[in-house]
C-alpha cells in the first residue's frame, strides 16, 4: 500500500502517514524504530522480510539478528494478534495478508 493509506485488521488500525497505531480506541506508543519496522513489514505483507535485511536496514551491519527478534517480540506484545506477524523459521518474518482492509 501507499504510505498515506490507513489499514485495519480487526481492532488494529495503522495510519502509516501519521505514524500512529491504535488498538481499539487506545493509541499504541512504539519507539520510532519499532514503528518503522512494523510499517516496513506491513507494506510488504505476504512476503518474507529476512532477518538479515531488517538488521542491515534498521540497525546497521554490526547488529545481531537477535536484536530484531527482540523488537518483533515487543511489537507482537504491543499490537496483539491483529498485527499478524508470523515467524518463518530460519528466514525471518511475514505479516500475513489476510484481514487487512483499507479504511
């Protein structure tokens, strides 16, 4: 999707342009890195985002893939099931396409 679109999956609403995410009526406060990481994966939903690619893009080459794992774990905890972030064993993460609608 284009970054100016708002996407919803159940009670999760993502406004990529405004860099705001809501679960129901409550705004979810993420770090700037977590926000960028989730929007990046959301814009590529249905496709695998490799851990190594995410590390290089968001953390720098010297960082560990474990750091990305920690950020994704925090995203899952903050956003709940509506985020649809799935682990692709040995590869990375994928935001599932099912359930997302433009609003």
